[in-house]
C-alpha cells in the first residue's frame, strides 16, 4: 500500500474542509446550482436518476483492509448498505444525502482516501493491471508509476480545466491487462534493445459514442522523460481540443481530425521545450515514491504444496474454482486469488457492507491486509499462500464470493444503467441477471470456454461493450428500451472493436440471442481451445447474423444504422 506523507494528508484534509464550506453555502442558497456543479463534480458527487452518487477514488485499484472496512461503515451509516465497484477501479455509493457528503469525505480522509478528480474535465483516477507487483510477466511495478502520475496530475492547475475528462492507463507487464489501447493515454512498459526500461505511448483511444483504438505516437519513451512528454501531450490537447461541443471534445476526436502523424509532430515540437527540464524524473524521486509503499514480507516456501494437491484431487468444486479464480504468482509458494462479484442474482460489482467487512478479514488473514479492484469489477487477493487456498475458498464460498467464472460468460462487466444513471437509455442490471440465470450451469460455461460479455446502458460505454467478445448496448426506440448486440470485440494485446450484429432486440429477447450466438459458435469451432472471438474473426459476423435473425432478417432501421455508425 502507498502510505500518505504529511503533504498527501494535508491536501485531502484541506479539500474536505473546502467542500464542507461549499456545501453549506449551497444548501443555504448562497451558491446557485450552476456555481455548485463544478465544485461537487471535482469532489466526485454526481446527481443521478434518483439520488446523488458519490464516486470514491481507489488510486490504481489498490485497497487496504482498513479502507474497505471504512467503506462498509459508510455504506451502513450514510447509504443503503452496499457499494458498487466500477470499471474505473473506483467505488460508488448510490444513495448518499447531499448534506452528508462532507461527513463521508471526512471519514474517508481518516483512512487516506478521497473523491478528488473522480469527475470533472481533469485527469481521472489512473488505472492499471490488477496483478501489478505479483505477475510473472512483469517488466515494472506499475503501482509506482501510477503513483508518480497521481502526484503529477492531482491539482495540477494547467490540466484542471481540460476540454473533457481524461483517462490514463498504465500496464507494467508483457500482457496488457489494463486496456491501454482504449484510453486517452495508454502507457505500456517495454524494454529497448539495451535492456533499458521505457514506455510505449498510445494516445487517442477511447470508447463511448465514437470508439477508437489508440495510436502509438512513441514506441519507446525513456522513463526519465515520462512527465515532460505527458505534459506535451496534454498541452497540445488543451490548446486545440474543442470546448464548443461535448461530443467532439475528447482527445480521440482531436487526434483523428488532425491525424495521428500531425498530432505526433505537434507533441514532439512541444516536448522540445520541456525535455530535460525540471519535471525530468530522476532515480532518487522514483526511489522516494517506492519507499512509501508497504511490501509483503514473503516467506521462503516450496513451489508446490502437498496439501493443496490433495484437496484438488479430492474436491471437484474446489478444483473448478482453482482453475478459474487462482492465478500464478512470481514468488514461489504463493498465488493470486480473484473473489468474484458476479454471483447469479447479484448486480455485477455490488458488495454489501457485511461482505466488505468479511473480505477485509480475509485480506488480513490470507493476503497481508491488501486487495485490488479490477476493471472487470472483481476483487483480488494478491498474496495468498498455496497451503491456505483451500481454507480461503471455503470461507469465500460461504460469503457468496467464490463463483468459479473468471473469464467465462457470466463474469459480466456491467454499468449501473437505467436503474441509477440519468444518462442511460436502458437498464443494464436486469439484462446481466437474466443472462446469468440462463447460463447458470458451470459445466456448460466451461464447455463454452473463454468469453467476455460486456453491457452498457448508453453510448457512454461505461460497461465497455465495444471490447466485449459479445457487447450489449441499451438504446431508446421511441421511449422503449431495446438492446443492440455486437460481437468480435476484445481487450488486451489484441484489442479490437466489436461489430454490430443487426437490429436491436427487446430486453426479453436478449438471453435468446446470446444462446443462438453460443449455439453457432459451438457448432463452428475447430476445437475446444478455439475461443468465441477467434471463431468470429475466422468466419466473420454474417453466419452469426443469419443464425440470429434467420429468414426474417432485415436491414437495420434508420435509427439502428445511425447508432451503429455513431
């Protein structure tokens, strides 16, 4: 865990006091709604469909057991007894009262947490690989570099009023588990021919109304120049980005309109004035930040455990969970465990206050008091001894957190949708739950194999539907909720955007459409190892379209064509 110094704590405490005064003046009628809006947004407070929503920052998804217990306390005291983990590795409280928000922020400050820059046209929470620090294919510990960026971006006056919100992802391993290709800036750690560490820099990626895969504007940026180069990127965006049209304000639109080549030249020209300047990183600064992180005291353990092997041989349910939810660790004798927040019947990403307290207990007992939030809306215990996996599984199963579906169809990524969000065109949670019920058969899920299914309630794509192997988008058709299906998307090193299958369908028809897609995939795959997305790439979407719509297939209505092109 990163431990605050006096500067970090002072900034957070000051922000709490500032927002308390701002809220008091607003409630007293001394600030108008227009005056208060940017103030509340900078403190993570939205006005949703039915109530305010407070988005709490979990920097780069790293969370302590003490902090999770504080979330549980806030959920019980100020909300309705639960919280929602989002695809931005943050936590959202959906029902706080406006007058209570300053008190909530004060509670968070006591455990080194805040809601700073979780909204607004600024640099949002930096996200990263949820296996950072423990992955076998790691090049750098991305937590350290995320913290460098957090300190650089927090309250940076030059980038406090950007044309639009700005999202940065960092991946420190060979395998991209941070979706760097669909962020405003994506940083992928690499080594050059001399073995030196740097970053491949991608700019202009993003989902939403206009999904675009980011463009590489520098193949190798030495780590020393990270901040000066990002300064240059953001200055070009700040200078040329549009502020007259919210739909054309993201950096991806600017890069597309100016062309990646021209944008690269403009960044390089700006960087020429910044390179080797005061913001150039030095080893001492990286070491200073690295020392602020607590590290597990790993024991010297054998690489295998006889008790674990015996439990795997004797218990099929444990074996299934171990197959899907346990992941390799770079230290012998340890493993990384995913606690699934995707139990059938529960909104994806939701956790009750009671579960939070229990998970905090698990983290302290089995994982050095730490856990991570993944952008797939699950929780990870990074440092579990092999000898304790069976005991952990029994406790997690009793809490409803051991669904063995990581990487499978029911591990659905899903935004809150129309049940909460005022921007949504349609509900997301009921669709996710209907699909989970339809495919609530573990043997069948394993037969289907790896399949990512993502759901968004509107074109803002908070559920990342564009990069799901199957993506579902809620649309409004003359006041009725319908759902547009896309297939062939993917995240990671082979990121791709899905293609719209055809006309949108009703909520009741969505599970049937998914079933038809799966049926065709199972009949057309060459082997059990060929994934759904691989079959889509090999045979194209037309056979799937024909199988879903059959002889009654017609070209999408004009509205659907417009949505597909958006």
